[in-house]
């Protein structure tokens, strides 16, 4: 029976590659664009290109990376649920512009919070 050797050093937290954060940021903005369409808003300029955002997050340190990862996941879950609810209500013949605008404001606030995490801690 094979035996496993005990780890010789504490395992460091695994930091995802820049590409993973960039992809998450890009997908978050795609969902935000869908919400903007549902809210009948014009196009929203992206504050940072996905790779630039990911590079800034990584430069801010591993704690910020973890916070941003969690924030992107949380925001994506909220957007997914909200978009599905708005689409279902729209298909049922209900007015959904106000709900979409509220979801857009939540997305915008969450995005601002994520952007604030790109600033280096002093």
C-alpha cells in the first residue's frame, strides 16, 4: 500500500493566473451589458480592459486577488439570478425596466467595489 509523505512546507495559497481573473472580469461585463439592455440604457464604457484589471489586482497582492475572485463570483451569481428573473417576468408580460435598472445599479456598485481593490494597500 503506498504511503503519502507529509508536506515539508506549508502550502501557499494558490493565486489564479491573470487570464482567469481577466476572463471573470470580461464575463461580468457581458452580463452587465445584458442588464443595461434590459434596463434600456445605452452602452457603458468599460472602466478597464480585462487583462489590465487582472494585472492590477495581482499587483495589489494575494489577499486582494482572493477578495476580487469572491466578489466576481458573488456578483455573477446575483446577475445570473436577476437576469433570469427579469427575463421570466418580461416573458409573462410584466414591465421590467425598473427592475433591470435596479439590477444595473447593483452591478455598477459591485464593479466600483471591485475596482477599488485594484489600488495598492499602503
